[in-house]
C-alpha cells in the first residue's frame, strides 16, 4: 500500500478508475434560529414564528403591544390561538382560552393601541368561524383598547437566496 491513505480498491492496493470530482456544492447559510422571547438587534421582541419550509419567519413586535389570531389546526381542525405580546416587558401570552386572553386585555391601560399581525398570503385566522373572529375583534374595544389600523404583515415566502 505504498503509503496511500483512503478507502476503496486503490487503498487496498487494487487498481481502480478515478472517481470524477464531485460537483461544486452551493452553500446557503442557515437562517437565524428565532425563538419567541428573543430580541432582534434593535431590541424588538420576537413573539411568534411561522415555518416557511426552508426557514422560520419571525413576528417582530416594534410597537408596545401586538396580537395575531392564529388557527394552527387549519380548515379541517380549526382551533383559535390567542396571542398578546408586550415589547417592554417581553411577556407573551399564547393561549387557547378566550377568557384568559380577555383577562389579559383588560389589564392593559385604557386607550392602549394594539397592532394586529398577519402573514403576507393568508390570514393566520383562516379557517376559523366568522363568529369567533368577530368575537376576537370586539374584545379590544370592550376592554377599552383600540386596534392600530395599520396591520403588520409577516412575509414567510421561501427564501430566494
């Protein structure tokens, strides 16, 4: 074996045809791992993430308070998940209990503005009943709060890098 290092027939002293050079691999850097409760570089709260297949897209709270209404069960198994996040404290409530959600809302100072969060293609509440969505929307003024008219849209389209 005249000092050869390796495996396969050539390493055992047998003749072999050389293997073609492997094709160049394109290395795509991994997306950052986002976790609810983390802060971005500007100090904004990451309060939810959505899988985009090849990466996770973060919901980043830049206002004092933010909320999406999420249906993780889809059309076949709809179930509401109520999320309320506070940027200054870093607290995130994610619950299936509407009573727990409304209790958190009434603890906010009257007149507080809460920003709604959605995604670029489909509302996160897609598949929930209109009655449930309406009850969610009515909970804010009932608690003395107002919904910011500007909705933040989180894009979770696949990366095109």
